[in-house]
């Protein structure tokens, strides 16, 4: 039978700088032992003289100050035992997360932010880390204190944050992005603790995260043809930009981050296979490779713009170079996206398109052309790499709103 035992002891293997020794909580599970620090009420590590520790553990008549320490240690061990009892199954890692979420600094959401940022950075998810970092800084600017407890984040607190942010010029879309990070940290916390003091502030009759107005612009087929037919002088930024934009449009609306990471080994026969960087490392079991057929024009673009020689591990397009850190990769992708958007403005003006054409326009145009051509939402969802049909339906809804506005204008075309 699996058994778990606890014991408070003094670790005399190595003294700290003060000459004292750390007091530890020892957990024994199936003959495996692990040691965890005992924390003072101020969250610092408890340290003692060995002789004094042995005295308070054995004395029959403790003084008032000694009894206070004895009671504290008993309570600390009892709390650990309660956590172990509440666990559906025991593991040292799960015990540590749950126990220190109740006794340590984990009540401070800014501490949770720092841990999350480190975790996703270690996983190579630099973009996600930046999102959490921006969210944390925004919350610190609003709250103006170094400690913000999860238990203090109420629907009223979040509504006040939203009002202050929008008053300061932030869009509801930006507020929503920041608060989705806060919600994710709440979900992490509640998966690790049974403490009733944490009341989830999000959801119906509480606080609803704003979605903002994210109107997606899709080009008509005649306008897309103008970009296809655009003739730029050879080896100019506009020539390269036109080709990358068209490649994105033809290959399932693949975004620049994923174009940048394409390697020649991802090209098999007449298709290219990739997994979206945005959904990588999310832990979702249904995430799989997306395949996009390579048309003759897409193959010509690879031939024109592809790096040489065409080795399996070589990046197809020279946006990235081997050996970059995740942060450096992110910076390269952002710069490439910015450059493409700047040069697409020049191209749009040159061919007479009165829209702000960006890298996202290629993806939006791919989806809406298929939708208006009668292609099933199931196919569009799969080709875009969406996690479920609802995401695709929401994605396409703004296209339909735009189309309805165009139809409504005809009512007054006297």
C-alpha cells in the first residue's frame, strides 16, 4: 500500500552564512524522501541553531516563546498533511505546487507572471512570453503596487482596470489580450489549490473579457489579381514582398512566422507541410500538421526566392538563420512583417487598391475567397489550422458583416 509520511527536522548537512541550519519538511513516499524548506510567516526560510532545535523538540516545559515556535512547526506539518490528504493522487511535484500556493508567495499574481514568463521562454515561446510581460506591466501601471493578491482580483477590480485602460487610449482588443493572460494564470492557480479564498472573477454574471472590434479586411478577387499581375523591378524590396505575400495567400494563408520557419524538408512532392507556431506547445492533442498544395506560381516563388542549395534542414526563405534564440527569432519575424507591410502599401497604391493591405490580408483573403466560393467551413477550418469549427465561424463572421454592409449600400444607390 502506498504511504506518505511527514517530519519536521533540521538539515545539518550544510550551514548557512549565519552559522545556522535550515529547518526542513521531509516527505517520505514509497521509501523515497524529499526535503522542502519550512517558511517563516514573512515567507523567509526558517533557520535555527541545532542545539536549540533539539531542545524545543524534546523539552517537557517550554517557555512562552518556545511554545510559539513549537505550535508553528506543528501547524506547518499539519497543513502539509492536509494538502496530502486532499490530493487525488500523490506526487512530489503536485504537493509542492499545492502546498506553496497556500504558504508561499504564490498568492501574488506578479510572482505568477514572472514564473509563467520564465516557463514559456524556456519552452521557446518568445511571443507568448512577451504577451505575458506586456500584460504584467499594464497591470502594474494600473495598480501601482508590487504585490497584488489573486484574492483581490474581483469583477469590480477588472471593470475598473478596463475603464482606466480605455480612458488612457487602449482599445478593447488590447484590454482583452492582457486580461486573457490574467485569466490563464487564475486557471493555473485553481488547478493547483483547493483554497476557498480564491473566487474566480471571470464568466457569466461576473466579468466578461471584451473581444473588441476585430474587423478583418479581405480583398476581392479582382484586387488580388492586381497584386498577382504587379511587375516590380527585379531584386527590389517590392518584388520580394509581392512574392512572399502571394505565397502566403496561395498556401492556406500561412503567416510570416510560419513562412520564416519553413525548411526544404517540409516540402514533399507538390505540397508543403507545417505546424503553426502560434499553436505549438499548447498541449492540445488535436494539433497536427497543415498541408498546403503548391501551385505552379508557389513553386516558381520558391525557385526565385528560395535559399540555395536546397538542403533538407535549410530554411526555404532567408528570413531566419540557424542558431538564433527564440527572442532573436521573434525579432527577425517582426522586422520582416513590418518590412512587408510597408512595401505592400507601395504596391497597393501602385495598382490602385484603396485598402490597407498587410500580411494578415493574405490570410483573411484566402479564407473569404474560399467561403464565398462555396467551400465547406470544415475544409477552411482544417486548412487554417484552427482548433475547432467555432474559431473558424467567428473568424469568418466579420467577412459576412462586411458583405452585408456592401449589400445595404445598394439600398440607397438611386
